[in-house]
């Protein structure tokens, strides 16, 4: 059986053909065009799936299902995109429209939930029925798997851990609230914190690293910390504390087997994961009596969205 997985992003749409074991047989990416009508986007997607089929000698009609990951609020039960800021969609009956355009059974879910589902079915949390995926990128995305099922609340409007408030009257978030976790734990926030430290410490080697690399990035402070720079260490330590604060909150509510960490920042590997695991576990309630919550890097990388979307229809 072959399935198609589609991961719609603000700038690109990643599309892949996936087998029953979660292996990508063929994939590519097309531009997200700013169409007035969402049906044009679906036509682009169907055309691309047909192209991929041609490329690897698969009969289009053998595609058993199409899964779609969409950035925004997606009610997976009704197959409706309630709201997507990135795409400018509101109350779009996406699953029905995709089935009409493709002639193939389809399902849709929020993109972070797709990634969590992919990691659960075929990736880092494969054997774990309770795992929470956190992606540290432009924002903080999350996908919550409880007892082997995606948890996303009424009309799939929940499961947005990035907008839990960790600082009362804190920094203003794009969502309109103040003090959201993603304002402190995203890659965007890390860059902001790095900039602030650089202003404060003109002697920090972070200035040289930025000169070398052309721009400040989520890596700057980690590189400096690794070289023993005090300001860099301070940034990394405070940033990991912010991530830990959110994970301790989630840990005390769900106590999952593991937190799976994805997104660009997760490439820091042990320099991020090891201190985070220590901080989170020492912060959990009655931590000496309960099993440890593991912190694991995501394993499907930027293909998690495609694989997870395809897994929706398996
Ligand atoms: Zn927010």
C-alpha cells in the first residue's frame, strides 16, 4: 500500500509517497502560492502527487489515501480548517475538497500533530503510548499523544502548549497574550536573548562568532558556550531553564514516557538534551518516586510532517 503525505507550510508544501512502514519512496516540495481560492492549492498538490507517481512508476489510482498537515487549527473530525493565519484560510472544508480534487480518501490534521503522530508511528517515540512532541523553531509547536491517541481537545482547538503562560505579564506574543512559553523557548526567542547578552557583554566571543557566520542565529550562544564563553553559557543556561519550565508544567499534568524535541534548536543534541533532562526531572513532583521522563531528539527531522500526515490515513 502506498499513501501520500502532504505538509503545507507558509512558504513551501512538502509532498511525499510513503509506504506502510513509514518509508518515503519519493518526495519533493512545491511553492505555497498565495491563491485567493484554496482549491487552487489542492490542485497543485494533486498534480504533484501524480508527478511523483509517474516518476517512480506507481499507478496514481493505487494511492490508498492522502494525509494533509496544515498550519493552524484543523478539526480533524469534521475535516475543516477552522483557521490558518499562514494561509489566510477560515472555515475551509479541506478534506471534502481534497477528496473531490483527488478522487482519493483524505484526512487532515494540524501540522505539529502530524509530526507528533509520525514520531509516534515511525520515529523517536515509536514504542511509547504517552509522548509529547515539542518543536523549537520560529514558534513552539506541540503534539500530544496520550494512550496511543492524539489529544487535541474540542474541535481540535487544544494541544497548543506553546501558548501556555509561563511569565505573568511577560513578553507579548503574536497570539495576543503575554508571557507565552514560545516567547521564551522558541528559536526566535533564543536569538533575542543572544542579542541582549551581546549588548550586555561587548567582550563575549559571540561577537566574533556572529562576524564569522554573517548573522546572529540560534547556534551563536551554543557555539560560544562550548568554547567556554561566560556570556554564551549564561544565555544557554537561561534558555534551557525556559524550556524546562514548560516541560515541567506539562510533565506534572501528563507525565509522559518522553518529551520528543524537534525543530532547528534540537540539532544542538546532547548540549541541549542532557541538561534539559536533568532540570525537568528534578522539577517534577515526587520525582524520586516516579519513573523518569526521558528527553529525546526527534528522529524524522523535517520529514516528520510528510510521514505523520501519511500515517493519518494508514
Ligand atoms: Zn501566545
